[in-house]
């Protein structure tokens, strides 16, 4: 999917919501466990209930990989079930030397047909570039994450006084364009999002950490929105585990709708949609 | 596998060779393509021909992931075929927030039964620790890699004058111990290995980049060996693709033997085995 289509979807749905499909067999409602593929059945119903309010789905690959080949089958079926108008993110945090990153790109962009993949920057240019060679596919590079460990290295200042995440943004933004690169920017600190926005004014940000991880949606929009929205805000647990009874999908739909409505207000406020 | 057993194997085989099972359907001999599972058949024959000379096998997970669920099946069968006395490395370069890294750990240490996994450090402590909670399992953390892109961030100096890889070594070496952590240290620069050895005198290093990537085995041993060897030196393409005819396994065995014999000399020289 290209940037123009993504922005069209955002305007049409008045939403920049991404639903994280972090589907855990230990957390899905008991009545689904008798299905042949409980993970897929859960995802299917979540997608049915939330697709009206969301512009992106993001399965975290670890949840599927932990289940072995069965998990990969559930993932593939889930991906095929997602309507083509919705942006898909393989939250895989891959990255390896050039010829190996090419294989990961092949796995997620060809064997599967994801629109984008999250990539870790530590190994530098040749670990990222192979993902950028696919038309209308995206790299979403880790810049500033929202977890505790983000403080260990991402904020380390260089001799020139730049924190590492800034070095990552400045260098990597030259490897691709705002048409094929986004950044993961944690939502737990509003002023940090403003700092990142200054460095890369045009790129989309994938923002985790709203809800369960404690970030504020209003702050994210205030500090992070640009003229083409430039934001995909993810919620996983807050939506997909809103209930663990038979009404789980309905409850997920309600939570997604609630976030979408907040987002519509913010889009009106900052973009006059 | 624990450190003591690993060192016993090194002494017994007079080898610190790791064979990289980067098995690519486009590169394996044509006569194998008629097999039900050509990747597994290739790996099986490579393992038969090289196991006498090697103490570790390292499948790079990208090669299997690129093939979809069939690839994961080939990987699982390969892992089961490797003799239990040989150390196994899932070269996966994973790493995510805490609860997600736990799932990756489960995937590689429980669903599969690898001894170790390579992990990327960018997300910090909570992305690494979940892997350290498994008895006799290892994290092999990226420190200084051997690819072109390693120069982008790993050598960036902090305000205190430390390159990022040093920060990674100093901090992360407190998260685990030399009994459950190793480091990836590229072999393309001998003097760099000496620098890393000074910072973490006890840890094992997984050294890629000997052979195809241009590093010298003698330099690696000279600058990197410690009193318990402390080295696993990987060769992938130079061994597994030594021939692409019907004699591929025999040719691989010869290459592995050649490296093992060089290693025996170096172990004699530095450890008087």
C-alpha cells in the first residue's frame, strides 16, 4: 500500500488506529479452544468487529512463532482475512546482514504479503536496505521504543550531544523516503514525540504504548501529527482482551470505536477533516 | 548445554568450529531437489560429513522463515538430527519488549530446543532478560558485527568517548553471566577483537566473518582466545557450498576438517591442549 492510499483510508475512516493482534492462546475466551484453529477464529472475529474503526492491523510475530508451524498457519490465514484496504504490519523486529535481510524481506513481503515490517537498526544500512527494495512495501524502523530498556542505549548521547535515537533517525531517513519508511516512536513521553517530529517532519510514526503502556492519545496527536496525519497509533491488549467472555468481539469493537471517535475529534482539530 | 560441557567438547574435538546452516534452495545441488524435503536432506548430509570437526551448528533462521511453514518443518527436523553433544545456535537476531521476548524465548528454547539464540540489543534490558531465564540456555548478543552497516551506529562514540558496542558490552554483561551470555564479535578486524576481549575477558564470542567475509582465523585466536577458549568461529558458505555437485557433503567435510586442523594448532599454541 502506498502513502496516498493510507492517508485516504485515514480520512475516510477518521481513524489512525492500528489494532495489535497479539493473540495469546492463554488469554483467548475458553469457548474458542474447541475450534480447529482457535487463534485464527479469534482474529477473524476481532477483525470483523473492529475493521470499521481501524486503518491497520499489526500481528506481533512472536505470538505466532511461539506456536511453531501451526502458529505460522494461523498467521497466514489471518493475513489473508484482513481486507486489502487495511494496512498490515508484521511486527517482527528483524534485521541481519544484507543477504539475510533480503530473505526476511522475502518471507514477509512475498511468501506472506504484509505491507510493512518492523526492523531493528543496530546492524545499520545493509540490514535495512533490502526491505526498501519492494514497491509499496514499508520498513518501520525502531527509533525510540516505549519499554523500560529503551533507556539503556537509545538515549545514550554521542560526543556531539545527540542521543542514539536521533543518530538513527538522521542516518536512516537518508536510506529511504517518507514513502517507504516509518518509525516506531513510543508514546509514553509526549515531549519526546515532539523531539522526534522535529527531526523527521514527514515520516509516519507507529506509536505503541497508548493504553496498557500508559501513553496519552491527546499528547501523541498534539506533538506528533503532521499534515498527512503521520501517525498510526496501536492498541493491542486494551482492544482484543476487552472481554474474555463470549462477547469478546463485541467488546473489542466497542473499545476500537471509542478510540476511533477520539481520533476523529483530534483529526478535526489538527487537520480540519 | 552448559559452559563446562561446551569446553569439554572443544577440548575433545580440538575444534571451536561452528558450521552455519544457511541453506538456500537456490544453492543446493540439483540432484537433491527431487527429495521430499531438499533442505533437510542437504542439512542431514552436511551434518553427517562435518560433525566430527565441529562443536556447534548455527542455522540462520531467515533462510527457513523465507520458505514459510515448510521451512520451519525443515528447521525442526534439522535441529532434531543434530547430535545432542553439539551446541546449537538459532541465529534469529530477535528482541522485543519483555512479554514478547518471553514468547520468542519459548519459541526457540521450548517449542524448538535450541541451546542458544542471537539477540539484538537496541531495546535494552527487558528485551534480553527473558531469554536468560532458561537453565543451560544462552543469549548471544550482537555487540560488534562484521557487516558494512556495523559502522553506522556500533562505533558511535558517547560523550564519555565509548563506542556504542562498548556500552552494550559493559551494561549487558551485568544482565547475565559468562555462563549464559555470549557476544557476536565480527572477525574482520583483529584489533577490534582484542578491544572487546579486554572489556569482557570471560565471555564466549561467536565470531562470524571468517572466510567469505574476510577475517583471519589466526588473528581471531591471537586476539580473542581466553583460558577456556572463549571462541566459536563460524563458517557458512565456505563449508556448505564447497561443491554443488553430488560430492557436496564430502567437500564440506574436507573444508570443515581443514579448519578444524588449523584450530587444533591454535588451541595447542594458546591453551597447550
